[in-house]
């Protein structure tokens, strides 16, 4: 059988991760040279009992589920996914943040990693996902996230109302504790977590992880669907949704803190930007208005110290202002000591001050001249030895009293 050389690998992977999706395992063994079908893999997993039993996953579940109609081009469902234990090199803390958008009619979905879930980063991620989806639907659906609405009442916040007007979309908020109302994006979240995040290595950068996610989403566009008795794919259904072109990005202002390096550079999204000299180790805030060509660097007090043309994310460029370069060179040259450097093979005897302090520590006073010697009188030793050579006489108590 074609699966035979890969059985041990499958057994090890499923022992390490009993909840690993068979589709993810199929992708891995195809990359290793497997030429069989997905069905042959799942058959082998069942017959050979390669997947360990998980009792909690076999608990009985069941409830009524309503069917909701999703006309083409009508609705995009949005949700944040907090992904645990990101690679340490990302500097994301305990969670990475992924915004997922899914077209309710076709189930086509895309996701974008974001540094945070605040308003500005939400708007930025919305714009990037909308571009990846291919356009804008008539309505957007969210759960009760605080950057979109007031969670208690579900009313849209004034800030996000401006975003909705900019994109010309209607906003729908899910009822409390009704996650199934946006089941399309919830299923997409599941796929992102299981087929992508679960396999991310510790040495993968954020840019590389985003590329891997985009590649997975494009591959999933070929998923088979049956609509009105006709066989089709997710990608074909999405192409027929007639989405409106995405407008320019809503001008929200993204702010992120960074530390200045010893070379006077600030790393931000795969590039480095210069600041004036004299700021190594200082915290500065990178300010970028979405859609603008420039970004600004500000001190903790709010003073703008640099403005640069933004380079494409992940380009690896070092963007330096000519004035900063000249000022940095002058600063380095001014701090450079042109005098003769210290020689390490020089004879340096102990100084008089050190000898005096040494004598004080030993309990001596007076001169600490090393030529001054202590003269010992041997007669003192002789008298002491003579005394000790005679055994002491014990006097009776009666005689002592007399």
C-alpha cells in the first residue's frame, strides 16, 4: 500500500498531537512524497487505530440548529482569534492576534496577524483582510467586541460608525452568547487554529507565518461544494458574489512603542528607521496614519523627532535621514578619544596612599615604609619559657586563709 512507508510517521504525529486534523497530516506526508489520496489516509487511520482515544471528545452532544440563508455578496463575518503560546521571537506575549473574515455565502475566508486588538489595529486588519477577500459585502457581522459596539447594549460606537460609513456597510451585532450566528467564521477560526497555527515552528517569523496562512487559504479555495445540485468550489462561489471594490484605508492612527538601538535605529514591521543621535535605549512611539505614505517617531513626551517615508512591510530596509547620518557621525567622532590608549604592560608600584591604608588595616600606625622592620627582643621569649618550665604549686586552702 502507498501509505505503508508513512505509517510510523503518522503514528508518531498523532501520538504527539491526538487532535491533529487528518487534512493537516495529509499535507505533511504529501510533502514527504506520499502519492495516495486523502481517503486512503483516513482509512488507514481508522483501520490501524493510529489516533489515540480521547474520552472528552466523545461526549454526546446535540441540539437544534437553524439554517440561515446567506445570499451572495450579502455578509462578511468577522472575529478575533487569540492564538496561545506564540514563538518567543515575535515578542507578542502570551497570545498572538489573528483577525479572520469569512464570506458567509461562499465560506471563503482570509486572516491577518495583528500586534493588538485595539481600534486602530482592528481597522488596519479589516482593510487588509478585505483586500484579500477581493472586496466588500453589503453587511458586516461582529460579536460584541468593545472596539465595535458597547457590549452591554450592542449599540455601535461613534468611532466605528465612521468606519462603517467609510466602507458603506451595514453593521450587525450577534446576540449575547450566540456564537453559532456567525458559524461560518467560527469554522474558519477552527481551520486556522488546527491546520495552520498548530504546526507553526519556534523559528518562524511573523512575516513567514502570514505567508503560510495566505498559502493555506488559497489552497482551501478549492474545497468542493454542491449548490442546487451542481458541483462547484469555494473559489467559484466567491467569484460569483460580486463584491464592491475596497476603498482606501480608513485613516485610523496606529501607535506602537519601540526601543532605539545603539545605532539610532527603530525596528518596525520588518524595516528600520533612524532617529537623531543621543537616544540609544530610549522608548519611542511609531505613529502611522493608515493610508499615509509617511510615518513619525515620537518621544514619550509626544515630541516628533523623525518622519520617514514608509517602506513596504518586511522589506528589510534601513531608512535613514541624511541629517541623522551626519549628526550621528559627528556625535561618534566627538566622543572619540584620540589620545594614546592605555598600555597594559606598564609597571605600576603600590602608591604611598595605598601602603598607608594597608598599614591602617593591619592595625599599625606611623610610617608605612616597607623598609622599616620590626625588631624582636629574644630575652622576652627566654623569660617566658623559663616561667612555663616550672610546674605551678598548689597551695592548700587552709594556708591561703592564713
